[in-house]
């Protein structure tokens, strides 16, 4: 069975197609706050798609942007003493975002492009749209004329004549049509926009944010054009897959299609996949509302395996609720998987595992689990059913181990391989991850070694300090040195 996905633009399930390497673009985070589990739901499903495509034999070129130019970022300037400008705020939250991604055991993207390093490409794209007659300049700003693009509104199933105004109120007098959207904004962030998102009182000195030179004067890129410039710069004019949250269908992704297709004349995206929102306390999880759980806090309390098992409990395209019940189910599901994997490994490595012992039920269960897992994943990434296939295998493993030895060595080995390949490599679970108590002890030991390493460095014994760093790296502890001292994470 071929992989089938629900394509938002086609508005139906379609067979996945790609020519050669798969190009995957994921709309990344606007780094104006610490990431929470709502943001991470998109990351998880993009990660599993990446993993499954590689399992199917594709080479995946995965790009996920960092939006580090935004009025929400500018509004936070000055909240901390070290935040003197927009870039200071963005760098702080970009760092926390990357830490959260590593903690969630996500595969690394090929590149994480930032808006601030792609302004020349953005300006070039806007110039092309003006030259082709799709965009116009007005008072130093540039707007896309939605009436010039025949398919505008197709992704979100809207009629261009009935669309509401886009952008800030101060733009409306500059635009030909209320639905036109900004590609380039003259000047910096408006005082009204900065105050709207401010979390503390700026007084009379409201930050305006960074600006850049352009053919239309000093200004800032529009939100939508940024993703078009970054995605095509790194992945080419046509992407195989574009993923994002359901809330980005309109206006962000609708506008991406219009400006990208208008500029290149080529199909922009073959498959649009949108991830449903995560709710908490009956509302969409949101930093602005305040009903959120940050990724670091969730990982500290639940661990990466429970968080990932929780996300696997619902289809990517549907909404998902974070409740005590859904978390408890995830904990129970992973405990079953982990315990069965542990028991299989222990039995496999014991003297009671024999080469000629055969348990046809166990071997058949492994084959069925693989078949059912693949069928579920190819059925629009049905992670709940894929997990259920592995849970069925846990029953077979437990029956086998509970019986009197000798054990079926080959059957157990195949079961362990299935757990580690499908649950580990595809679902991203870590069966050998330490327990909470082990993590605490391991952390204390690492910090002790880091103290010794720092003492060696202060004494000028840099070679010995490097040896300690390399020794930690060999056992899965990644060390990062910065001006505030060394930090670490378990790989």
C-alpha cells in the first residue's frame, strides 16, 4: 500500500508522490516566547513524517524556518536588562526553541533559516512580483494585489470578493483592495502594534524594531513573503510537502501560494499537510491566553517518551486535547511498550534463549505487527493504529516470556528489532532512556565532571579538559560552552 495523505489544497486524501528526494518545509516558530506543547505538536508530526519517509526509502531534505522579525518580538525589548534590541530577544527564544527540539528527540532539519539572514532574497522576490504586475508600491510599502492571482482563495475555500481586510488598520488607506497583503512595510514596527503585544510598560520609548534598505526605502519584510523566500532559497521552486498548523491556512499559506506561484510560474507545493491545534482547559493552547505548558516543563515532569506517545494518540489533521486522562493513557501505553521491550531484551540475552526453540505465535505476531504498523502509517499517518500494532506485539512477547523456558531466540530478536525500528526509529521513542531517578543521578554526575573540567581549564590544563568533554560526548552527553558557563544535554 502506498502512502496516502490528506491534502488541504486538494481537499481530499491523495497518494503521496515525489520525484527523487523529498523536500519538506515546515513553518517554524515566531521566536517571541518559550515554546509550548502546542508548538511542539507540529514539530512532532513533521518529525514522524520525516522518519516514515526515510523508512520508505526516501532521502528527506527538511527545512524549518525561524521567524526572528516580528512585532511580537519587538514588543519584548527591554523586558530583561540584556534585551537591548529585537535580535537580543529573538536570540534568547531561538536558543530555548532549539533546546526544546533537542529534548523532544526530533531529527535535525537540513537547515533552520532565519528571516534576518534572508532579507536580500526577500527583497529580490518582492521586486520580481512588482515587475510582473502582481504587486505595487504605496507610500514606501509594497502590497500584493490579490485580484491579479486567479486562484487566490483556493486553499482556504474563500471567494476573493468576500474576503475581509488583511493587515493592520493603518494599511487600509494605502491598499487598492482591502484583502491585499503587505510584502514590504515602510519604516519600523508601528507604535500601536508594539503596544498591542507589549508585556511590560515601555513608557514613551516604544521600540520600533530593525529595518533594512530596499528599493522602496527603509522598511521591514511582510510576514508571508518571508517563508516563500526562505523555502525556495533552500528547496527550490516546487516543494513536495509544506506543513504547518491548521491556523496558518489563511492568510499565511494562502498568501504563500499566491506570491510564490506568481513569482516563479511553477506549482509551489505538491502536498499541503496541516496539523490540528492542541487545546488545554477547553481552549487552544496559546501564550497570549496563558493556558500553556512549556516544552521544558512537560519534559521534566513526563519525559520525552510520554510526550511523544501522547502526540501519537491522535491524527495529525485532527484537534487534540491535553487532559489528565489523555496524559494518563500515554503513560500507560508507553509503560506497556517499554516493559515488553525490556522483558524481550532480558529474555533474549539470557541463557534460556535457544536457537532451535520456535514459538510460531510470537513470530507471527512480529510479522503482523510490522504489517499492521505499515498499513496504519501509510493510511494518512494513523499513529494511533500504528501504536496499537506495537501494543499487540507486547501481548505476544509477554505470553512468550511468561511461559516456561526455553525461549525462542530468533522470535525475541525479531520482536526487539520491531520495537526499536518501528517504535524507536519511526515514532522516535527511546526505549533505553533513563528513568526520572536515573536522570537526576546522571545529571549530578555530569555536573560534577563539568566542575572538574572547569577547574582543569582554570589551571590551564586545556588538553585534559577537552578529554573530559570528549569522554562525556562518547556516552551521549553533549556539552555546549558559552560565556555564562558550560551546559549539557543528553543525546
